[in-house]
């Protein structure tokens, strides 16, 4: 049993918006995973959020080290495991893009779930609804869905 956590869950959490789903996964001590795509999407948003400017502007102003040192982006990610399976095959990524009209990062995330044997994807991204259902991956987008698949003890 593993849950792959999409960057949308992390981003909403640090925005202090939709925090309930991630908090419930923490309360239940569920095994949570991410990959390098989620890492880059999360850190990119993290920089802008904490630097109050676009990441590009922060880079031009040489403020990235300051923001990373002051805010420790790996704090939240330390509560997860990074998927240690190899990157999914390019052919799987392209198939998912063609079949479901997915952007590359979303296709890589879903492909990673499929190739790593992860059957649950936590995401607020509605682009995953049809692909997950068709590919046999449960999309967890609310506390209610989480409780159906992982009843609280």
C-alpha cells in the first residue's frame, strides 16, 4: 500500500488552502511517495511563495540561496519517501499523453505510478480523473475518498 502524492496536494498545503487531505494522510501514517517531477513543481512554487516574486525574478536577483536557507523546502518533503524505481519508460509517458491529452509532467507522474506499482494517486488535478480510472489507479482527491480506500482506524 503506497500513495503517490502530486504537487497539487503540497502546493495547496503550503498555501494553507486545502490542508485536510494531507493532514488526514499524516494522521493515518500512510506511506506517501513523490518523484522528481513533484519535487521540481513543488520547489518552483515554494520559491515564488516564500520569495513573493516569480522564481525567474528571484534567480535574476540571486535570492534563491537566501529563500532556501530561510525556509527549508525539504521540511515538508522529509515526511515522504522519494520513489526509488527508475524513471518510467518514455513509451509509457507518450502513450498516456496521446491517450488522455496529458501534459508531460502529469503523464510522467501517472506513468511512475503504473511502473512502480503504486495504485493510489493523491491529487487535486482533475486532469487525472479519466486517466486514473482507465489505468486502474485510484484518484484520491478528498478526505472522503481517502476514507473509502483507507478507513481511519
